[in-house]
C-alpha cells in the first residue's frame, strides 16, 4: 500500500539505466554512473561520526555530548554525508520527483559508508520511516521507502513498510526545537498489533533520507522498541550539522 503501481517498474528501469553510460548528476561528465566515482570521492569523504546519532565529530570522540546526556531511542546511527551541496540536489530529486535513479545512487552512497554493510546484513528488517496517510496522499510516494527498497535490493522490500505505521499526521516541524518536535511526535508511530511478533526479538534498520534533530527517528524507534526490537539502527543519507538536538 506504500507503493503506487509501477513503482518497481520505474525502479527496475532506473537500475537498468545505472548500468548504462550516462551523465554524472553532479559534475555533468559523460559517460558516467548517476554519481561518478570522482564526485563520490570528492563530496562524500568519510569522517568520524557519533556512534549514536551520526553527527560528524572532528575531534575523534565516539559519542557527542548530547548523546552522552540523553541517548536517542535507537542504538546506533549511520550517515553517508553531511547535508549540503551537492547531495541536497539529489535528495530533493528523490523527495519531490520520485526519482528512483536518485534513490539508487544515494543508497549506493550509503551502502559504501563504513559499517553500513554490516549493519544491513545483521538486520532482519529494513524499515522506512513511514509517512502519514495524508502526507502519502499529497506526495504520492515515500522517499524513505524508495531508499529502503534500494538498500534491501529486493522488490519485496516494499512489504516491510507495513511493519511500522504513522498513526497521526504532524505538521511540518522544520525550525522547531527538538524537545517540541519530540512532544509533537509522541505516539505518532506504532507497530500494528498483528505485526508485533515479527519485530519482537529482532534487529532492525530504520531508513530515512535526512536526519536533522533526530526526533522523527527517535519517535519511530520508540515504537519499534515498544514492540520488542532488540537492536535499532538509524540509517540516513545525510546528517545535518547545526540543528543537532538543539
Ligand atoms: Zn561527477
Ligand atoms: Zn550523538
């Protein structure tokens, strides 16, 4: 129900396109993958990140101060890049144009980040952060589900979406303080009772496109925890810097 008919056909075509020479979406060089190797190396430099929330930590510490004070509901977090140019362009194509090619390129970028392959391999479920029914109607697709499908490399990945649902529509939260975001999101996610047995005792990966304050992923992780998930890993393409858990 999270996929419109034809989504997988589009994705299949996009994957086929990835295998053919085309133009790099960043530098315009041809022939190339959607993101050429030079651009991936230049713009997606690996950097140390907080093990809990994926915030970039230049000093080499393993955990940021905010997570030391109050760790999020998820156990670990991975991000491929900091949010910003040029990835913001591809993320916008993913979010507003339902671009499966962008989903595929961004999932590849994420899959290359250290630790991500192991986290994916050890998870029983790769679950996209769900949209509310209202937002899904407005947008027509869930960009996190496109990413999760590409990460899972399986046309059945869409089935995982119903393991976690968003029960309540919340207004756009940009600009709000993290505590207020968390309050707005309380009870906004749930694992449907008939799915709880599939989550209990499992390791899961939660996928979203961008983490800003982490409040959305935190609320989604709380629902999975209530259903008995034993390990929850948050996985995003891009992590913002300045808005971190203000
Ligand atoms: Zn390039
Ligand atoms: Zn942190």
